[in-house]
């Protein structure tokens, strides 16, 4: 289980971990035993805490076996009990990984498998957040970009200019999200009396995606033990005098795929 495998890393960053679920203590005990879980799994009787946090899954009809499940998400809570950050997924089958959350918080460590790309204009370090994923895993491909001195690339909102972008190749197994950009800054180009949004300081782009849980994807995943993420990082760099030829940098990563634990407890719910 991904959370269990990252427990030491979380503790090293001063973070604790607990999971709240509507399942009974008996089911949680059985699951912990089978999966070797050492962090707290908390049984929320009647989904009372889930309801207080406002995350009861309202798409599940009352009286059905799944009623009481939450919309999946992660809360970060400080020592006073105040929620400092929260992360939620678009579908109940999806789960953010620890690394995806750390990247979003700016706390991620660059992994040993990161790839460094140097061009005439940019120094780029790319890496995938997780090397092992499963159906529903929401993970990320990150680009840490450092423009050379005097160089800028264009940010969203720049009209008539090529905005830096990651163009991901279609993959029936992967469901992608919109590319995430950081805040930009305004660059003033005096000869044209023009102000445009750009990146000219180090910045990070994050492409989030999930191993799809759709019926077609589940069928495509049968017998599959790896999935490849590929595409191109596209940009056009400029300095104070001119713009250079647009660039397209191929990027590819292969991650392992593990199947979900579908074994059900043989104890009462």
C-alpha cells in the first residue's frame, strides 16, 4: 500500500498519518493484518465525522451497501486542529499519492530517476512522482524549469505568443488533468510598448493524471504491468531583443502498474 510505504518519509517531514473510513473496526483490523498497516485506521461509525467535514458522497443512495462513503480526499491539519490544506479528487475511485501532494505543496524531493535536459535557453529537470501506480492512482509528471539569464518563456494569457506547454500523447489507460502553471509575472517589451505574462525565474509545471478506472481502461489493463507516459515539452524562448526558434523536447517515463487489492474481509461490516 502506497501510504504505508511512504510512512517513514512523512514522519521525516514531521507529518503524521491517519485514515478515516466508514468501515467497521473488524474490517479495518482484517485489512491492517493482511496489508501490514502500522498507521491508525479510524472507524467513523455512521459516517459522523465524514458528514461534519462535509464530504459525504451524495451520489450514493441511502440504504445501499456503499452509503456512508466520503468523497475521497486528504486534509492536512496542524497541531491546533486547523485544516491548512486539502486535496480532493474528481471521482471517488481516484486517490492522490503522497508524492503528488508533496509536489503541490512544494515539498517534494527530486528523485534519483529525474532526467535533466539542458537547451540553449532552459535548464529542465523532469520526473514522475510515483514509480508504481494502480487503477485510480492520481500521480504527476513534474517539470522544474530554470530559464537562462535574460531569457523568458510565455505564460497562459499571452496573446499571439507560443505558451510553454506539455503536449501529452494519448493513452487509453491514462486520464489526464489540465497542466498546472504557477503564477506568472508581467514582462514589459519597450519597443512594442507591450506587457505580457511570462516566466523568467525558476518555475514548476505539473501534469497530473490517473490510471483510469473506466471499463475500457480496465479491459486494456489486463495483463499489463507497465504504462508509458510520453509527450513533448513545447516552448519558444525570447530575450530582450528577439525570439528564438520554437522547441519541442520529447519526454517519456515508464511506471509499473499494480492491481488493486479486491479481497473482501470475511467479517461483518
